[in-house]
C-alpha cells in the first residue's frame, strides 16, 4: 500500500498532476490527424527550426563579440547566416500567425496558446530591433538616431536608450531571447496539451497521418 505521507508530498502531487495533464502519448505522439498534412501546419515547425538557427548563430557571434564579423570572413558568414535565419523566422512566423488567425486557432480552449504565440511575435520584433542596433556599423547608428526621438517621446527613453550600444546588446542577447524562448516553450507545451487546431471543415475521426 502507498504511504499516505508520500501521497501528501508536494513532489508526488506535482508529478501526478503533470502525468495527468501531459501523458507521454500527448507530449511525443506517434501519429497526427490527417489534416496536419496541410502546408499551413508546416510553418509553425519551420519557425521553430529557424529559431534554433538564430540562437545557434547568435551564440557564435556572442562568443567572439559584436565587431568580430567586420574583420573575419568566418564571422561575416555566421553573421549573414544569423540574418537570413531571422528573415526565415519572421517569414514563417507571420504566415503561421495569419494562418492560425483565419483558422480561429483559439477555438477549443486554445486561447492561451494563441496569446502566447502573439506575445512571442511582439517580443521577437523587439529582439530584431535591438539586433539592428547592435550591428556596430553605420546602419545601426542611423537606425538608433532615427528611433530615439520617437522612443523618447513616449517616455521610454529613460530606461530604453537606443543610443547605448551596451544596453541594446544586452537586451538583444539576454533579456528578449530569454522572454522569447520562455514563451515559445509555453506555447509548444500548450500545443501538446490541447493538440493542433482542426480546420473548420469536418474531418473524419480516427484518420491519422
């Protein structure tokens, strides 16, 4: 028999709650509904794949510093890969966002899934903006000087100084990526919990791909 004292432990109760909410067959499913074969469902995974490349190339740039890519052929290649990974990331995420909007992806108790995805998109815009400000070239200087007046007009310039390279770099490589990755993790967990949203058209039950 199970010891009642063990059943009352917070670790036991937490484990049982997690097991009930996220059974293995939901976390790592063997099959998916047939409608997932549609191309619109591909862009969510493509967004995640591009995010992995963004983080990997960003880590390489962070190791060598923000000016390394100006004087190194390898650095220039990694910086270019980082840039194009970001381009693919936003391209796929915008299609994913609009696709889910027109599918009303908040149906079936998926409102938090939708909200975390939307907030992740907004956070990523901030990460991209601070990335442009961290290029240490004329482009970054021009963007910073053009943006400062608008940001200062809102009063945010007192804590978010776009002319401060060190501050923008830290926002770009630490704060905003942590928020984006945390939201992405929650988003994926919610997708696993609720499942992918079905299309509006009736789909035969039990058909898997």
